C-alpha cells in the first residue's frame, strides 16, 4: 500500500500508469483466487461477502473484468528494466 502512495505522488512519465497497473493486477489476483475457490471448493467468495445477486458483487465482477483487460497491456511491456529503457529511448 505504501508503495502505491509513493507512485501516485511521483509525477514522472508513467507513474500514474504504474499505479493503475498495480491496482489492476491486485484485482486480477483477487479474481483468480475467487475462481480457484469456485473450482476447488465450489465457494464463491464474492457472493459470500457481498451477496449472490447484489449490486456490490456485480461491481466487483466488473472491476475484475476491466482489470483483466488493463493487464493485457502488461503483456506488451518489456520485463527487464534495460529493455524498457531502450524501448522508451527509441520511441521518443
């Protein structure tokens, strides 16, 4: 959590996007854990916490879905810092 606050205050190029990616990744991990519980134990944690057909559970599902789409952008990013810097230099 502390790392996210520092990233938001950072006004460098990509600071806000890094924060968005981190939040999206956390939501995707939560969604994956929920699907794991559904598959292994037939327990839907979102429905247990927020109610089976509540608006809050629908909001959680929508946020996880949007986060999954945002995380598709992470696939297109270089994994190591050196390659990332080279790509940024080439795109200037």
